[in-house]
C-alpha cells in the first residue's frame, strides 16, 4: 500500500520503482497539493473530459503505470463529495480523475 497525500493506493507485487513524488510542468515542479486547471486533449476526450474542461482541481497523487506513463490523480475543487472524502480519508469511486501532465495548466496561486 502506498500512502500519498492522505490517500491509500494499492501497491502491486513486483513493482520495480515507486511513482515520482513530483513532475515538471511548464518549467515548474508540481506535486501533491498543487492546484491546476484541467485541459483534456481532444483526441482522447470522453463525456467526463467534456464536463471537466476548464475546472480547477488539486493533484492528490502522481501515479506511474507499468509502461512508465505518468498520470496526475486529481480531485475537482467543486466536487460536492470532496469534503466527505477528506474527513473520512477514503476514496469514493468516480471522484478521482486521471490526467496526463500535458493536460493541465498550473494556476497562478500554486
């Protein structure tokens, strides 16, 4: 089990390396807690991407898959279930979203 940003993420037997703690976006280092604006790419967009475009979010954890692709796991700032997830320290399905680093913009206050 990997504990990052107050959330527990299952580990996998045989993991070769842990996910990165930070990544660089637009020349700035970002990590869990950084606030971003979501800008999903149109090539892979689905209904969620259309609804989430332009929303602000907070990076909860940085995830790396077995093919070395890096994802930002985010919670949307205006999600009505966010407060409940934070007070109960549990993950609710459908309230964490995965974006590639190139699909987010840093907010000025980050």
